C-alpha cells in the first residue's frame, strides 16, 4: 500500500480525496485502491478561513490521519505526496522539497500561476527523476473520456468547454475556477495552442485559442446566471455535445494519481501542463488588453 502525505488542508479535496483512498465515510462505488493517506500538514491560506481549515483537519484526524507541524516532516514517512493548497502561487515552494527527495508528486489545480514557476517544477522533477502530475478532476470526466474514445466522433478538430469561473486575486483570471473548463478543453484538443483572444466582463469571459494546424478551441467561464460544466467537440466524423456529471470525477482523477504513484509515470506530459499555465496567463493579458491577440509564452 502506497503511503500518501497531503500538503495543505485549505481545500475540501483533502477530505474528499482521503475518503476515496482510505475507503472511509463514502460509498464503495467511490473507492480507489492502492494508496492510503497517512499524514497531512495543515498550512494556512489566502483563500480559506482558518476555521474551515481547522474543520478539515479535525475530519482528517477522525479518519486516523496524522497531522505534522512542518511539510518536510512528511519526508521519510510517505511514499508519495499530494499538494492540495488552493493558491497556485505557493505550489513551487511546497512541491520542490518532495521532488528533490524523488517522491512522486501530484499538485492540485492550478499547477502554478506563472510560467516561471511551472517550468521550475518541471525542471526539478526532471533533475530528480520524480514523477509530477497536475490536473483538474474535470479532465477525467466520463463524458470527456468516452468522447475521446468514440470512433464515431473521430479526431477532434475543434472544441468548446464551459464551467463556472469565480475570481480570486490569489489565483488570478481563469486559474481560480475557470481552469475547470481549460482542462477539459486541453483533454479534447491536446497541446499546441499558439495564441488566444479573450472577451472579459464581470459576468463571464470567453477565450478563443488558435491551435497549430488552424484548429480553434474556446473556453467560456461564467460568473452570472446559472452555472454548469460541459463541452462540445467537433470531430472529423461527428459532433458530440454533453453536460458533465461531476459525481465521479474525484474517483476518476484519483485512479490516475494512484497509477502515477505506482508506475512513476505521469499520465500527462509536463509540457502540456506548462502550456495550460501559459494559456491562462495569455488569456488574462488579452483581457487586460481589451481582447488583443496574445501569443503563448
């Protein structure tokens, strides 16, 4: 059994992921085998009140998870780590000690809030030979995966994805919640975006990306009116439009996380993960420039 440590308890993910990995306080249909959360570091947060963090920590203690005083105290007592702090700007500093130790590392969304941080983590992983993986759970929604496998749709020539896109200064632009649409878009389109244009208002935003080969992908982030998750995929053979059911997305993500812990092979190339950070940064610069074309870094 792989022993997992959690770094940062300011997100409900620390509890929800532990339920599924430790087979506790959740239905058997949500269980994920092969790993167990054994210890966690609570940390602080720019996003979540300390009282809420305390509630998450109390729940983890009730599950039998040890709480340590420093994140580095986990090293030597775990086989893999999940960085769960919500603020993407803190991920580089938190992940690097575990990458240096050669531990496989899952970094929750957003991977980083700058291309510099994203590339630095990728470089550390490569130097240390440590597996590194980051993703929104929406990437592994069953509807996305079935579309990619559906021969009646064929290779994707264009896609549109949508999700809520609440804003927070600690995770600017689409980093905070709109990433839940960006990840499904990249799951469908793959890497290779060259430039973006963003139309922004307080109620929402739409980012259009031009991929190599002339393919177009778009993201709509909503902040006004009803919210939902979904996508449209245009393939060479057919078109698929679908809402996304979020009921099993944590389970499906954790299957990939545990597989990465076991094999030490990430399911997504780090170049794509870095490009997603660049996409979101370019969208923000375009919004600030009144919708101007911005090339990806």
